[in-house]
C-alpha cells in the first residue's frame, strides 16, 4: 500500500481530531510552540548530550542539540518538499507543512531522554532488570510481557508518553500534538511486546517507541495517518512515516558532526584530527583565507560546510529511495545509503573508539549510574508502601509522614498510580525526568549528604 501525503500531513490533534487551526497559526507551528514552551523541553538544557555534567558553556546539551537538529530538519523537509512539488507528487503549499512537521518532530525527538545521556537509559534499565531477577517489590506484579519496557528502558517510548499523557495530564492526549508530527517523531512505531513478537528485520523494529499503556493513543495517530500496519492486537506495529527518515537523518547529521567538534573543545580529540575528518565530508575548502584561520575557526567553518553538504546528501538519498519509502519498504537510514556514508562511518568509528570511552566521560557515567540507582532504590520503597495502602493515596500520606514530606520536596506526581505497572512507570517518569544536576541533588538529599 502506497502512503498518501494528504493523510501523512494530517493536522488533526491527538484526542481532538476535529480541532480547527487558525490560518495565521498552522498546525505545525502550534506543535513547535507547545513543545518549545513545555517544562520537559526546558529541562533538556540540563541534560547530557555526550559529555555529562560539563562546565564548558560551549559543549552541547540536549536542548541545544534538539534545536540544531530542528534547524537541519526544517531545511531537509523544505528541500525534499520542494522537489516533490516540482515533480507533481505534492501539492503547492504542502512543502511548508512538510518542513514545519519535520522541524517540530526534530525539536521533540529527545524529550524522553533521562539524565546522563544514553548511559542513563542503560542505568535505569539495569536497575529494573535486577528487580525482575529478585522478583520483589513492584517487579513481582508486572506481567512478563511488559517487563521489557523497563528492563530495556527506552527514551523514545518515554518521549511519546510525555507528549501524549504526562504533559498537560489533566486532559486526554497530553500536548495534543498533530498526528503528522507524532508520525514523524515515531522512529520506532512499535511496543516492546510487538518488537519481541516480530520475526521481521525492519529498521523501525530495532528498538521500541511506545509503552503498552500508550498503545491506544499511538494507534489513533498512526491509523489517522494511514501508516501500513503489521500484526494484530497487542503485537501490532506499523511501518515508519516517511518523514521519520528525515528526522533520523537530521539527528545523525547533528550528533555525528557536532559531537566531534565538542570532543575537540574538551580535549578528547585534537583539532587537526577533527579538521581531517570534516574534510572527508566537505573536501578541502577552496578559500584562500582558510590557511590563515586559527584551527578553532577552521573547524567551525568546516562544520558548517559539512552540515550543508550532508543535508544535500540526505535529500538525494530520500529522493533515490522515494518509492520504497512510500511503500514502507525502505529498510535503512538515509545517511547510511547516502553519498556521505563512508565519511559518517568514519565519524561513528572514531566516536566509539575515542569519544565514548574517554576517561572523564566514563567516570561521570559511573557516577550517574550510582546516583540513579540510589534514587530508584529509595523511591521504590515509597511505591511499595503505597501499594501496602491499596493505592489509597490519602491513607498513604496520613500513615507515612516521611514519604509525604519527600513527595512535597520533589513534587512527585502520583496521578494515575493504581497498580504495580503504573507505579513502575511513575518511578521511571521521575527518574528519567530529572536533569543531571537535579538527580545529584536528590541523591544527596535522600542520603543526607545535602549541604543546602
């Protein structure tokens, strides 16, 4: 089944499909604004991109990375959209919708990431895995088929939970983003249960992007978009929205290129090495003044050129694979099949060999793991005591004065906690929602190390 752009750019809002947008404020602009002004997005300014707890103001954090990715995504969406208009495959005006949707989806793509970067995801998953091994506490009451949601904690699924349920939790649909932006955001359009059940090797099944508790909300969006469905019931999953490939490429471009620039800033790589790598993407600039630049300025110039040339490579890759993408059959990343594939592989290999194993980064990842495990251990006891009160929060607060104080101290959200599954997600919400520094603050407070 060939997907159709009129459905893929559906402006309907989650849980409010009949909402009428004003002509002067298109749906994608509303999505962008709702994301930008949300508290979860604001917290990204204090969350690790690659280098945890860094004091250097020029090192990327999650918010800056998201905004830069958003800028690249807008360019990608506009260029692909104009190509499609010129070919008669998109109606005039829809290229602006495409650019706006990709821009909004890029802005929100990391909103579910926990503190301490990807090592934070691993630490949370590791903690839950140990709980399942012991079978005590909340773990014993969580169905086996849902345990992978916690043991392989996934920021993509947490992101959809935030935008569809947690933010503006008093109303159905949360932020009520448009179906189009939700589709473009959904890099992995499946639950953990569906991922485990499928035998197909598909790029959208490498991880999972939806928790079981939000499956119905996700199904509303993707069915409105007309994404091809595979499987049935709780093990159903969907083919990617075509714009999800542009969001993924925007992310790849930004973190591959800008991570090595950060590595030069903090001293993990020398600038000459970074210059050589960027020239693998750009070629040597034909600029007579380039040789007179400082190495720092030259890296900055090459970074800008590399991003521009990578955008063009991603556009060409999308157009070359357009038919397969629209059929839901494309099974790769755009940068992996682009003209810049070899250069991006070199960037990836260098990051794995030099950046991700740098000593300071490793030390802070160990610290982050201990911080998160301390916090999860302590707050897990709170939820166990809540369960002992049959999830009656009024009784719980009356019987447990210390927990009542802690809830006030950290503004812990207990809405919707009615069983072990929802309690475990509330625990995950709290741990993953913290910023790097706030996680350390909470750890110090509950262990008595806090100095005010």
